[in-house]
């Protein structure tokens, strides 16, 4: 592509040797040119560096294991491209993903960042929890296509000039490092979400890992939501209502035993019915695209996820109200 802007694909990595080759080969197979791969290894103890070297990809090292935000920031410092494409090391891009990102950014200077979507099936299909996580994210972002208020940090592109205005990632915020960037972005530019940029993602393999991540992300998103500065995906209005009614359903279950009135069981059933009604389009999509047994598994797992979101939101609100150090993370962000 004559005169095309150089794209720097910034890939933070920590102990993802088992999928890193998929990620790097997918970038090397992109239809777009010119591009450079900026792989930042954050102190991996597995064979990640050897995988990269075998594929001829140079590796930049963080001084110590510092987290994905620090690795992304270091990659942006070292990158030479006019466009920065941030990609997690557990995502394998479709061949035309980078070309689609560049075309979207060039179509409108008001677009400050363009985010992609996951394929509905995981990169490595060895876990039902992975299947749930990928399909949920795929549907959620598909339904939200267009102008968005949140970033997908694992899969997005941004012009260098915009990064210079809104970066860097907040290295002190656990699991929510992109929130402050999204907040600053939406004050000046549009965030565009599109499925023309796709990749297969190797998501969390176990329910324990997934729920811990959901809890932490929700808890750490609460201050942005309370300050009305930024409402991220896990605390959007629909998810908030679903989480509330999941909690109400669980709370109402023991009421017949406590009150001795069997009729009170209807409260739990009504709450559950409304909970399912809120996301009826998603459940319809899941049952149509997969088997009935998987649809049942998806529905039950999503109920647990919504309960976890409710718990994370509750703890986050308590911390915001009672912990000065927690508030300081957001009110007095470190340089």
C-alpha cells in the first residue's frame, strides 16, 4: 500500500506461550502493510521469549513484572507507527483486521479509537467456560456496535496523535487500566465499535478465574460510574438491572421458609422471570446459535456472573464510601 501509514501492533505478554504463536502468526499474515510488531514481555517465566524469537519477532522487556498497562505504555513509547494497534497476546486476528481498522480511522477524523470484536468461538476450544465467555462478549459487543462509551483494550486501534492527547494507560488501576483513557477519549472523540475487526480469543478457562476477574473489574469500575465520568461495559444499564434482579432472585429464595408463607415464593419467580426478560434477545441468540444443553449452561453461568457483578458493585460502593485510599486511586491518580 503506497503511502499507507505505518501501523505498530503493540502486544503485551505475560506467560502466554501456549497461544503466543497463534497471535504472532496472525499478525504476520495480515493483508495490511506496512506494519511492525512491538512485543513487550512483562517478565514471563514460560517459553514466551523463545516462541517470539523462533518467529523472528524482537522482544522488548519491562524492567520487572509490572502489569499489562505498563507493558502497553512501554510498547507505545517504542512504537514508530502513525497508528497504534493494541492487541492482547491471547488474540489471533482475522487476516483483514488491521486493514479494516485503518480504513475506519481514515474514514472520519472524529474517530479517536476503533475497537474490534471477538469471534463467537474461542481460539482454543477446550473449556465450556471459554465458550461462554467468548460468545457473551461477541454478542454484547455486536449489540453495541457503533458509537461506544468504552474501550476494548485487548483489540483496538488509535492514531498516534490521539494517543498523545489521551494516553497513557493507568498503571495503578487493577483490571480497569483503560477506563481513564476511555473517559478522556469520549470527551473529545468518538469510540467506534465494529465487527469488521475480528479475532479469536483464548478466554478464561475456569469459572473461578472468570468470576474473580468479573468481581475485580466491577469493583474497580464503580468509582467511574459513581462520578458519572465513565460507565464501562460491566456496569452498563442493562447489566446493572440484570445483576440487581439476579441478586433479588437469590435473596427471595429462602423467604417461604423464613416467613412460613409458601405464596411468597412467587416473589422469587417473578424476579427470575424479569431477570430472564431483560436479556431475552441474548438468550434467544445463544439457543439459536448453539445446542439446547449449551444454552442451559450459558444461562446458568450468566446468572452466576450477574450475582458476581452485584457483589462487586456492592463492595465497590462500600469501599468508595469508607476507604480514603480507594478514593485516592481515582481522585489523585499517580503520574
